[in-house]
């Protein structure tokens, strides 16, 4: 399996918050994606990729990646409608 295709599949799964089994078939078997992710993580491959990207950027030696991923339960919106979760915090109201 082509390493670039596998890497693209790993990025796709992580970026979209998917389970490995939900990866599109174009990236190969989900078990291959998972196994390579685990193996490359343990070998520090991703660390080396991030270092190389930082060096190419030519800025500082610090690389910050925002990987914020939040999932809300399907009833989370109803809390606002029921008044159980304030739309504006008290600090915002005071300002």
C-alpha cells in the first residue's frame, strides 16, 4: 500500500473525527490505516513530520496545531431552548 495514500487516509479519518472502520475505501483497508497510524506514532514519524513543517515555515521552533474537535449530543440544542443553559454569560451581560 502506498504510504502517501495511507497518510492521506489517516489525516482524513482524524480530521473528520471518524472511526477507522468508516474510512473511505479509496485509502485502503481501515485496519491498514489503523496499524500504520499506531506504528508510525510509536516510531515518531509524525513528530518528524511536524518538525520538518516547522523548519520549512522558518518561524520559531514551536509548532502549534489546533486539533479541537467537539461533539455535541443531539439534545444539546434543546438545553438552550428550555433555558437550562444561559445564552449569554453573566460576565458578558455586565460588560
